[in-house]
């Protein structure tokens, strides 16, 4: 086998393995993202001891996870962006460089809403969900 063929096979294997690892890592974040979204929403909606409207995204995430350090640590290598109002939250999990959106979760729906890493791995780190789509009253 020529060196060119060996090199091509090796590079192909590396790319395939790398993409599987990336996909697996993102799949592992689905359940923690659901929990994080609900924790942040609870902090926004029910904790009147602090003014969350003046907190940065990082401060709000830290406050929402202060009693659950393992949850905070799950996302340590990701960039998290938030859209919020006084009732609802949308969490966008971005790649470590902040350029790609990987998952998007709205607090008013069950489960994680969009798995960009499956649908469009090159999706920009922009929100596609809108707070205006949230129901006026919480579901019972």
C-alpha cells in the first residue's frame, strides 16, 4: 500500500472517530441541559430574594447551579447563551469557540427543542427559538 493511501485511510479514520466523539459528547449534554433550563427558569420565576434581571448570563447560571456543582461542571467547556424574560428562558449551548450552536432548549416545552449537532453541525451560535412563542400562562 502506498504512503498516500495509508495517509488517506488514517486521516479518514481520525475524522470519523473525531466526529463520533463530538456527537457523543453532545448527546451526553441533552439531559443536563433540560435540568439546567428548568433550574434557571425556577431562579427567574420563583426566587425573589435576588434581582436576576441585573445578572449576566454567567452570574445567573452560577446562581441557578450553586446547589448542584456537578451540573455546572458539565458545561464548563461550552459557551452558554441565554434569552430570558420574567417567566421563561431559552438556553443555547455553543461550541467552545462560541461560533456554532449545538443545542437549544426553551423552558416552556418538554425536552430539548433543537439538537443542532444532528440537524446542522455548522449552525451559527444564533437563537432560532423566540420568547414570543412562549405561552402567556404556564402549562399545568
